[in-house]
């Protein structure tokens, strides 16, 4: 497979075309941003950790019938993926109140939710990924009702599978963000699953093992990514 021209550069990854129109070549970056790009920095080794952790998570989910965009892990920071059309809706699943939910509803961080919740945001940096509901998604045509039904079903299943997976590693899965894409008429899981896109708390110590260490200047950022990688790698 040949890597051709760059199609897109996101905040955390670059996407290239390949000689197969159904396959994209992704290169993860060490660049870290927060608050819609207003805070910038680098996290040494993040490209490696996020690529490897995502690959392991995609493989795990595939084993339970969740189709993902991963085609092949290439090397430290590169992955081949199916050439999906990204649906511009970020799907957030939450088990414990933290971050923007804790703020919005005045809940102490760490409050266990009686039931998990799903939230949807419109994927737009300029607008700051505003929260939207299914009426907006339908009216704006971001996704069809059928696509949303599939997305919700997959998101609930992924949440269950991931909570279970991380519990065994002494990691509490607080919340996470997913993105889905269209591929050959199906809606499949895309983007990444990593400490950038999940909140991971050490179950024994409550220590944060995710990007909140960067967002909130808590220090030991690389160490947190390394720790999650080590546990996931087993
Ligand atoms: P939030 O509490 O800031 O809304 O974040 C919820 C989850 O979504 C958290 O696990 C971090 C993840 N997330 C992203 O992956 N990208 C983003 O741009 C934001 C704001 C959050
Ligand atoms: N992806 C977000 C940004 O750079 C940051 C975050 O994860 O909080 O804006």
C-alpha cells in the first residue's frame, strides 16, 4: 500500500489518501490541544500510546461484533483505516459525572450516575462542539434517524464492553467520546479510543490517567498515557 497526498490534518492526527480509494493512512501526532485548540502543547509519546491503545481497543470491540474503521496497525504511530465519511456528531457516553456535565448540572465530580447517559455534540471547532439533541441532528441532516438508531445501539454496547474491559485493569471508565463514519452503507466506529478521548481514573487511588492531566495542568501527563498503555498491553 502506498501513502499518497495528505487529505486532512486534524488536531491529533493526519489523514492521507492511499492507492486504494477505500483505505486511508493515519498518522497520529504528539500535539495536544484543549478547549477547542485554545490551549496547545505536546505530549511526548502520545502518538505512539494513542495509536497502540486505539488498535487494542478496536480489536477488542471487533471481537464483540462492533465494526471499526481499523484495517491494520502499521507501526508505532501509523494505522490503515477504512475510508469513512465522518458523521459530524460527537457521541459522549458518561458513567460518572465529570468535566462539562459536572459543571452544567452542578454535580460534584465523581458522582456516580444512576444510569449511563449519552450526549451528542456538533463537531465544529469554530462553534466549540456545541451540545445538540436528536431533533437538531435530524433537522440539520447531520445524520439520519436510522443512522442515529445504529449509533446509539453501538454506543451503549461499546460503553458496556469498555467499562468491563477497564474494570479488569483497575481503571474506572468515567466517560468517553466516540465518532462514527459512513462506510459502504453502514455506520461504523471511527476516530480513536485513547486517553485523549476517555476519562480514566485509577480505581484504587482515583488518580487521573488521561488528558485531564494536560487540560488542568496536573503534571505527569506522559506518565499517565504510559500507565494506561502498560495496563492495556497487559
Ligand atoms: P467533557 O466533560 O469535557 O464534555 O468531555 C467528555 C468526554 O469527551 C471526555 O472523556 C473527554 C472527551 N472529549 C473529547 O474527546 N474531545 C473533546 O473535544 C472534548 C471536549 C471532550
Ligand atoms: N479536542 C479538544 C480541543 O482541542 C480538546 C479536549 O479534548 O478537551 O479543542
